[in-house]
């Protein structure tokens, strides 16, 4: 919509328009904007802009208005659109003067550029891939920690079983040696007179460790 509240509307020949698009795509081009030739001229509020090309004259008379006619019909067309004698026409020498913002784009609906949709799809794919990678790293880290701690737990259980077997070589195999050791320590801690035994073991331990001749074969505590 322009400043006056007018909405640009284009009426085109569908067959001619599709043929035009096919010719462009055959050259390996993918147009993003298609608009009438006179709207490709730069817009100037103070004066009309004119461009001559191969016997044709394109004139942009407003933000969303203009016309293209044969050069010999220019005077009649100017009179038809109500141009007075004071109306100036500024010649446009280069089409590159056209602004980036255009009032209307004929590529709408099914003719909308597919490349934009492809870019949108690629953006969504990058988001999905990034999310999937994040989830994979997150769960992979959790799985790695689980197996690591499980391995450490198995090693600890094996060491407890070995210690239990060293303490009680004649004992039968125990399914849960850790619980057996904990029960044994609990019994020792809550015995009626544990201090004498603990003090004795505390003093006996270093002596056994230093002397190669002394060896404790068994210990029966009741």
C-alpha cells in the first residue's frame, strides 16, 4: 500500500507470464522479483522518471504507477494520463538506479521463489540436526558416566569380596560380601566390650607388618 492508501494490483496473461518464467529459468536464472518494467525505474516524488530502450519508452509516474509505450505514442500517452506542460521527465540512463524496495512482486503463490523455501527448509534442518546432536551428546555423556561408575562399582565389590575371603578363608561364598563386611563391622562396633579387642588389634597390626617371622594364622573373637 502506498502513502495514499492504494494497493497495487496487477493483471497479467498467465500463459505469457509462465512462458516468460520458463525462458528465464532456461538460462539458469532463478528470479526473486518480477515486476512491470516501469516500476523498475527509480522513484522520485518531485518528477517522473523516463527510460528509453529499443524504441520503447518507460515512464514511472508514481510509487505504484507508470506505463510503457512505443516512442511514437509517448505524447498521446502523456496526454492520456493527464500530464501538463510543466511536468518534467528525468531521463534514467542506467537501470541499476532502481531501488531495492519494490512496490509489487508478481512472484506470488505458486510462483514464489523456490530458493527461499529451500533456504527455510535448510535452516530448519540445521536446527533439527543441532538439536539431535545436543540430545545425542547429552545422553551419550549420561551413558558414559553410567558405565564408568558401574565399572568402578564392580571393581569395588570385587575388592570387598577379596578382602572378605582374606579375612574368612574358610567361609562359604557370599552373594553380597559388602553387606557381610558391613554387618561384621556393625557387630564389632556395638559389641559389649569392643575396646580391648580394637586396642589389641591396633597394637598388633604394626608388629605383624614389621616382623616377617610373626604370622597371625587365625583370630577367634567371641
